[in-house]
C-alpha cells in the first residue's frame, strides 16, 4: 500500500537529491574541423554560444506505428511499432550586443550552402570563412551600398558530413560547488544541423533582451544516463565523472552508452 505521509515523501525526494528544475541544463556542440573553422571566422568563444543558450528541449522518444487487422476473431485493428522517429529540437539564445549567438547559428546555416562567384568554377567565396565580415565599422559604412556578394552568385550544397555536428544536451542540477555539478543524463544528437533560423522581431517600446532561435534536424539520438541519487560532493565514484568533482564537460564529451 502506498505511503501517503507527506514527511515520508519529503524524505524520499531529499534522498534522491531533490526535484529536477527546468532551468538546469547545459548544451555542447562538437563540430568538424572545417565547420569549426568557418564558425570561428565569426565567433571564436564557445562559451558564448554554449553558455548563452537559455532554451533547450530534451528530445522525445517516439515510434511510427502500423495497423494490423484480423489477428484474432472478433478483435479490431491493433497498432504495432515499426520505426524510430526523431523529432526536431529547438534551441534559443540570449543575444549580447554583438549578436554573437545569432551570428553563430546563422553562419552554421550559411555554411550548408557554398556560394560561388558568377561564371566561375573555382573555390567558393566563403572558403576561408564567412563573407562579408568587417570589424569596428561605423553606421554609415555598414548602411552603404557596399556589397561583397554578387546577386548573380551560384549556390551548391556541401556534403552532410561537412555541415553536421553532434549536439549534447545535459540535464543538470545545482550542487555545492557549481550550478551544473550534478548531471543526471545527456541526450546525444547525431548529425545535427540548423535547418531553420527564426526571425527576430524588433520594435520600439519597452526594451527586452533580444532572443535568437533555431530548429535543428538530426538523424539519430541516444541517451546516456547517470545515477546521481547517491551523489556525494566529498567522494564520487563513477566512470563517467571525475574522481573529486562532477564536471559537465566530462560527461558531455563522453559517448559511452549506458
């Protein structure tokens, strides 16, 4: 018979480390060399596009089903699972004055499409990084008619292996030493890329923090679980974690299935 004692429930919750909070998560992007090089031409600080991510989703688990009829006499149609389904996820960022999270995700989207100057079969115009890119330019210069890209440029798709990356979304909880000290699970998304970068509304009126949002497609995902119910800040024994302190990077970098 279930125990309905409130103090007992409180003790059980406390014994398991408390309740999970929706604002406890961390995101990490593992990109290939060429994609990373392209992103670095716009933004080099990973702490910005990983740390400024303030909205994320833990991917759902879903199966496609079919219908079977006539299995037993008098039985109607029944459903059976036949294929794993992977639903797109959405990530959102708070933007600094330099709009670096938006530049990051927009540059990643742009990298999917290699652009070439008109009537040429040479290397793409953005071979060495995002084009055009300026530094410390003023308003008049940026709003002038200068355009380094021809409107007659052609576009060719890069290969998926070039523009996809692995995204790790960790569910974390506050610990004694940091806000991300206890990591209960990491969702690992394979071959991910942003296929839609949402528009950013701008308007006069009360000022708000500008938000950037992108939707990511991925081919597969799996979950790496980590038991933190017996977590002890003084002594930690777990093959996924550091010996003396739980570090979010250690678990996010691990690709071991459990």
